[in-house]
């Protein structure tokens, strides 16, 4: 995995802060100075945590089981990805 830069973390925070308070993307978190993963939280999916990682060609958003759900070249597309992931009631149970 590739670590996120400080400017990428700032961009994620900026994207999150520009959302209305009732938006489904309720928060994000990471750990360390050069994190390799950012966790995105959603209310409509019962507080599921979606890991965001950085690849050589962009960004990958996965579900809590690590299945890749969305690939994007830019962080701007992240909002659409967060909204596109089905809620728990909409997913097929394994």
C-alpha cells in the first residue's frame, strides 16, 4: 500500500467538512503520520467502517470485509463512492 500524504488527508477532511450535517458520510479517521489507510464511516450502514487505500493509479474504497467496492483516480469522486455503497439491508448476505 502507498501512504497518504498530508495534503491528501487535508483534502479528505475538506471534502467531509463541506457536506451537510445530515449527509450519510458521518466521519473519517486514520492513525499515524503517514497512514496507509483512512476509514470512512456511514450512518445509514449502521456505523460500518469502509477502508480507503491509495494505489499507484488512485484510490480504492472497500467494504469492511476488504472487498473492493470503488476505484477512483481522484478524491473528489470519493463522495459518490460513499453514497453508492449499499446499506446493510441492501447487501446480499454471504
